[in-house]
C-alpha cells in the first residue's frame, strides 16, 4: 500500500459504526446520491494496493445501500429530507430513493472484478458494451460538444468495468486526469486542486485542457469538463469535499 496524503481525510469521511460515507468534511448526513459510484472505484483501488481497511469501509457502505431499500442512493440513521423513506430492512434507518444510474453499478462491477465480493443484481454490461463500441467516435465529437462531454465519466467507467483500453481518440480526456490515465495505461503525476469551493468562485470555458489543479471543486473531479477552468476568488467555504478522487488516483496510478 502506498502512502497518500488523502487517506486520513478519506478515512475520516466514513462512520465506522454504520459505514456511512460523507462526501464533505466535516462529515455530515446529506442528500448525496453518488456514493456507490465513487466508493465503488475506491473499493477496487484499495483492493488493488492491499488497503483492506478502506476496502472494508467501502464494502460496508455499498452493501448497506443495497440492503436499506429499493433503489436506495443514500441512507442515514435519521430522516435527512422529508422525502426520505423509513427502512423496513434496516430498522432505525432512512434512505433516499432514486434508481441507480450507470456510474454506481459500473463502479460496483469494477470493485467486484477486483475481488470485493459484493452480491448485487445490478447489471449494466450491455450499456457499457455500447459505450465502449462508440468510444472512437465519441473521442472525436466530444471535443466539439459540451453536451457530449457530460457523458465523459460513463464512457470511461465503461472501459474500466470491462477492462478495455480506450480508443486513441479519447486520450485527450486522460490529460490531467489520473483515473482516466490509469484506464488508458498512462503513468501520470498531477497537482490536485484545493477541495474547497470559494465564495466568489467562477467558471469559464477555455480552448485547452485545464490543469486538474484549476478545475471546479466537486465530489468527483475526474468527471469534470476538461475545458472548464475555475477561478478561486473570495474566501474558501468552511466545508470541503472529501478527496476520495485523490486517493483513487494515487492508488490506481501506483499500480502502473
């Protein structure tokens, strides 16, 4: 297992009693819906480098999402929002109901490919095969289309879960992106961004791929639009995003 400065902060985002994962620090119960996707990638990455402590926390979180209720996207020992539903399978817990999109099941597939052993009925293999087949054309067209770049994460997750190398036309998306570079088999070192948003931060489109350190902060910076630059003005907000992306990038890059 390699040493990553992000590991202590990611570790602090998990509740070791109920396996809850918080996408922000200090940890809090939120309406966040992408937990399976990001912890699925982290689970696989942790297993690849032998970090069983992190992998077990991710397993516990994902298994609880699958157990707490139909189409659960998050859970908590309280009703976080009025629309949250009381669980009948995990008494004392509530959950956010919304059908999983592509990224969560794809990341879970990757984790299981790495040995996670999480039982699931979620299967997005057919969709992933279609996206992999479209990779050559996508890599060309996405350079010109902001709308198409909105699917960037799904295209790369498809290749990851099927263990397929992307078309050379997609490699521009791997610039300044350690996860995508890993999927493409490219060794890469980058500077990661400040995980805080700023009170007067702004975004603007530019012509060239923006360094990762200048991207807009989010819960998963790897799915950013590569041509959008974030200007940090004002002061940092009190909370920060959990740098789960950095730990995934550090772990997976270390295996190349």
